[in-house]
């Protein structure tokens, strides 16, 4: 598609308010699965997984007893060099990996991403994670699971299951990156 062409029909499936409700639910699911916030680390996968991890950390910290700093829960995990499609795709700029001060060794790490599709991004994240330490448990939280898995990977916490056709594209827009909050399907009938 060039800049003068008309985009395929787009359908909004989550509004900004929907995203906020979903993130609140997922935050409570994470707390419940972990039986609190002890040893919990949220690692966002750039680019949109990181702001989602920050939002989840803020919700989790707000419910924790005491003064839990959300920044102590959250980090960013770059997976660029672990992807299996590097030779087939355009150049990707790595993002820095930032771990919380306590690291990930022996922690409960929740990988956070925007869309779960083939599972290849999460496979790359698991490979990258191994280079930084050995978590006690690794879980996965995604805003949208659209199906079409190519690898045996399943999310533990899903904001919305969104059956799609392979020809459709799911676009997540977040205020921190895109100036608005919504999830749309492009190419929808």
C-alpha cells in the first residue's frame, strides 16, 4: 500500500475505555496467580508491550499493601537479535533491555506484549530471557490473542481473544506511542 492508497476497512474492537478495563482485570489476574506481588517482575516486549507493562505495574502497585513503587516491578526485554525472521525482514532497531534493580533470577516473570499471533515473538523473548537469568516461573500476558499459532505457546493472561482471518491485521494504538488508545482490525469485512 502506498501513501496515496485508501486503507482497507478498519473496525475498532477495543476503545480506550475497553483497554483500561481489560488491563485492570489482567492486573488482578496476575496478582491472584502470583498470590500477591512478592518476587513479581513484568517485562514488556518493545514497542507496545513496554507501555502495557508499565500500566499493569501501576495497577498492581496501587492494590498492593504499603508503598510499592511500580518502577520496581517493570522492565523491558529487547528480543531483536533473537528473532527468527531477521534475514527476511527490514532492518530492526534494537531497544535497550532494562531489568528492575532486583533482576529476574528466581523471580516470577510475566512477559507482556500487545498481540499474540504466531508465537514467534514470545519464543524469541524466552531465548532472550535466558541470557539475563533464570526466573522461577515465566508467564505471558497479552492485550489481544488473535490465534493462528505456529508454535505451542499460550498466554496465561489475555485481555481479549479476537478471532481473525490471517489476511487481517490487528493494530494496537497506545497513547504513549501513537497518541491514542484503541485496537482495530484492518482488512475486516
